[in-house]
């Protein structure tokens, strides 16, 4: 295990590629020069900026019809994306499944998965698909859990695979290992090749990527550091059903499949349902000024207020970043983020 960690770290450090090549012709997203002509209310956009300042966001980007309507803060500075890493992995899993490199219907037993506290035969009957749905029923200690996640973890063997939804880092981390086993590719390197390069991401840098190991489990987390403007491209890729400049980057239909609701996660707001490591708006029961978050909106959420939200009905992508590198820096709650989303939506005339 120590040799594997050393090899992976050395590989990432030596691979300091930034993926925007000469053929990309610069940053590919055009900015709107006249918001009013594009259908926006400038007074309400000022209210969005005021709220952005109040919540202490490090960066905020809003895309409409593939063009930048708002660009506040350090959109070219990298921060830890935290749990948004999981939605990045889901995109890679879709590509690998389409190439038949992985089979989402295979079980942990068939795939040779066990852990330091051995899995039972029932736990080993969980499928790869149930992992990416957070429905494995395997409640083994996991790397990169917050205290709240660990406290909420159900009792071991309390639910059978497929019966219960729990936001489970064990599922997400093992999903990463299974991707690497099936494809023979490191997650970060694969993301660079499969997504960052074709999207002409300006800042994606492998030297910033790491794995996070903990002693209680065999399976590490796979943190990413990314900038808001690169994350906006990832959101736009999904808004376009995985297609980019005439090329199908993600398999056709994968965005629809991965952002379908398989579990009810919360009661309302922008994260009320759960798909394949995406949060989906099932219902928004808390409108403000008659503005609601549209059903079918889906988001990638990261600790502290890192967000990528795709609103298909409005052809819109929203990215918010918080400086979670600062130990005592501002954090953004889900409720407050939903208020920001509604304010952005209300700014459309």
C-alpha cells in the first residue's frame, strides 16, 4: 500500500500538465456585454452581487445559453472542490461503462471488493450501480468523512443493498477504485484526458491533485482542486447532454440517466433527490418572491458551499466557490445557497 501511494503521488506531481492547448484558442466562453438586451434585470443582478458579498463567496459564475452573464471574484483560482469530486467521477464512469470497461451491474463479490473490516456475503451482493446511487448498504468506516457523516452512518448490516439511501463516502471511494481497476487509469489523469482536454479547461493541473488515505479502510478519496471557470465548463457540458463543439464527450443519454432521481434525500430546495452522485431538485416548497428552483435542476455540492448547479429549463449554469482553504473562513449553507439561486433566477426578466 505504501508503494502504491508513493507511485500515485509521484505520477501526479510529475504530470503537471495544464490542459488548455494552443488549439483551444483561449477561454471558450463568451461574456455578455449587455445584460438587459440578453433579458436580465440589472437592478436584480446588483442584488445578486450584494448577496455574493454578504455570504463571503470566493467566486461566482453564471452562464446563460453558454455565455457568461456574471463573473465575480477569483474565478481563475483553484480551491478544493470537496464532494464535487464525486460528480466528476460519475462522468468518467459513464464514459467507461459505454466502452464496456466496467459493468455497473456486477457485485462487490464479482469485482473482488473487501475491506479491512471484512464484508459480509450480503454486503458483497451490492452492485457497482448501487454504490454510485449511495444505496450499497455497506456502512464500513470511510476516508474523507466529515464528523457529521460519520455520526449519521447507519449501524453496520442494518440495511440490505438497494433498500436504503445514505450519503456514504465508502460507496463513493470504492466507486473510484473500481473505475481505476476497470480502466487501468488514474482518476485525475483520466479526467484530464477525457474531459479537461476536450473542453479546453484553462487551469486543470495534475500537480494539484492528490489521494487521501486513512488507516481504517483500503480505499482512498480522490480530491480535486479546480477553478470556477473550469467547473463552469463541466456544468455546461452536462447542460448540452455531454456534447461539446460537435463531439459527444459523455455518452448520449448518460446525463439524463445520472441525474434521474433514484432516492429522496431532503424535503425541498436544490438537493431534494439523489441520482448517480448528483443532487436533483424534486420539489421546492420554499419560494421567495414567487421564485422557485425549477424541478429537474441538478447540482454537485462540496463541503462549505462549493456548488455547480445546472438548470436545464432555463439553459443556465451556476458555480459558487468558498475559500475553504481558510480554516475559519466563511461557509455557505444549503438554505442560503438556495436563496442565492432564487435571486439569480428572479433576475431574468
